[in-house]
DNA sequence: ACACTCCTTCACTGATCTGTATACCTTGGC
DNA sequence: GCCAAGGTATACAGATCAGTGAAGGAGTGT
């Protein structure tokens, strides 16, 4: 996706990622994004057509980066049992440099319009993670992988949602996730 | 808090709740809030001083309504063990009429400024729920009530975060919460 | 020589944003 | 009668919003 972007286009998306995530989508104007990326507003509109489409591209690119991180964490595991909770390891890494929670949930909060092109990106992302959990659980031989996947997804989102708050829930969540996976293998 | 408001002030907050929650805080202007509440913009500023303060009042009032619902669900329980998961029953009820996720998490997403008066309201709310979980767990004789409370909070937030998505996680989450509570009592 | 893509410059529209100024009306309490 | 409080009406400031129009420069491929 990003290979098809022009140099200016890449700079625009990079600036948009930084600004939209840290300050909020609605709060950031296209003028600021253009200025930060060293590009004319005209170029921004020539590349992306509208702010909404730029938002969708921003989320898509962020999604790709995040999925790559998750898959890398999964690949790093030798035991299929560890792989099931690998996304939580990735989450720990990811959270260190992304302290404002889940960009996708945040985007959902700001964009109530069900027709907004960004919504599909968000829904896809969550479904992808759930299906990944289910696949990994099946490979590891867990009982009821579908139910386990749903549970792990809720845990994952809960850890993300409470992350911007001073509550220190991430470690607790990872531990619970591992317990759930262990419990699902004992009974099988 | 709301008894101290004038009639016009109450109408303003009511309109603000509806608009801010469904459309987003940044996306809704004070002109619209004034119009919807049948009040002049001048009155709005005479009552609340600024939009930021109105946002804080909106969240505070919403918080009070939600806490009352949770406490009512807790009081309805005969068994102390059921009381621990009562907030999840309240969540089920609450979600039926609030389909855009957690207003407080959404507000956090829109208001990155750490000094914003609304942030303290959000942090208070989450901490209150965590402490309630801990208290109920202690009363029910659960092992490690602090850890259990952290876990239940994460579950609660995870269910809320995934609620606007077509994923049907609420029932799964409630079931898991009950299992966690049962497990914490077996070992004690 | 020609066309095409990428990007720039800059002015501009029309709407909307938060917040303020001024002046007036009405109601209840003393 | 008087005054303060709550509220109305209207107009406005100054900034910012998303998005467009028109023209041109620079590089590349043919």
C-alpha cells in the first residue's frame, strides 16, 4: 500500500499518523498536517482527495505496522502454546511508544458516522486479531478455540483501553491471558 | 451536583450529553448545544464559562447516573458472590441504550490535554469501579481481591471497547467474569 | 518537441469555531 | 418601589475549518 505513495504522500501520512494519534483526528486540521509534512495543502488534496480518505490511509498504514509487529512476536515463539499469547507481548512493546491507547478505538470514538471509510479498517483490525487468536489456539490444541479467542480479544482491548490511565493493568492482563490459555489446554 | 443547576442549566447538560456522546465532543459546537436545549449561547456561557467546563459537567453527571445503576445492581444481589459480577449485569443494561462505547474512554480519546478538567473525572470513574470490585471481592471472601479487581476492570473495559463493533463479546465477557470469581473463591 | 506526473504558490470561498459585548425583559424577594 | 438573578435577542470578533481554482515549475520518458 505505501509503496504506491509518492514521496510527498509518504511524508503526509507520516505527519498525519503523529498528529492524528497524539492530538486526535477532529482536533487536527489539514493545514497543520500539510505544514508538518513540508507540503502544500494542494498536494495533500491531490494525493488523498479528502481528509476522511487521509484518515483511512493513516489507519490502514498503522494497522499494517501493528500486524507486522504481532506476527513477528508470534514467529519468535518456539512453543505453539506461547504463540497464543504472543500478541500480548507485542502489545507490551507497542505500548511503550504509543501511550494514547488504541488508535482504532480512538478513531471510532471520534468518527460516529457508520459510513466513514475508517470504520471498516477498525472492524477489520479487531476481527483479524480475534481470528488470529482462534487460529493460534487451534494450533496449540486448546479447547474451544473460538471462545478462548473472544476472551483474549476482550482482554487485549481492555488492556489497551485502560493503558492511558494510571492503573498498571498491562502486566495483570498478560498473566491472566496466559492462565486462560493454560486452562484451555489442561482440559483437552 | 445537578440540584445546583438552574432549569436552563439542566436542559443544557441534557442536550450536551445526548450530542457529545452520540456525535463526539470536538465535533459538536456550543451553538448546536444551545439550540438543542432551547437556550441562548449567552446563557450557556453564563452558566458554564467555557465548553471545557461544560464537558466536565457532562461527564460528571453521566458518571453519577452510571454509578447509581451499578450500585442498584449490586444491591439487588442476595449472594455476596453474585454482587462481585453485578457491575457486568449493569453493563448489559447500560449498553442497550448506549451503543457508542464508553463515554469516558471516548472523551479521553478526544481530549489529549492532560490538564483538561475532564480527565480527572475519567480517572476517578475507573478507579472507583476497580475499588468497588476489590471491596465486593473482599466481602465475598475471594482470594487476592486486588488482583481479581484489576482483572475484572480490564474485562469490563474490554467489553465496553469492543461494544461498538459487531463482535458480540458482552455475553462471553460476563461468563468469564463469573468464572474468575468462582475460581477465586474455590481456592480460599 | 511533447506530454505526463509531481509538486508548488497563492488567493479564495463559505462555513463554522469559541467566546464576547450590549441591551433588554421578567420574576421573585425584601 | 427596588434590585438582583436568570434569561433573551442580536450582533460581532477573530480564528480556523475543509476544500477549490488557476497557473506554473521541474523532472522523466517517448
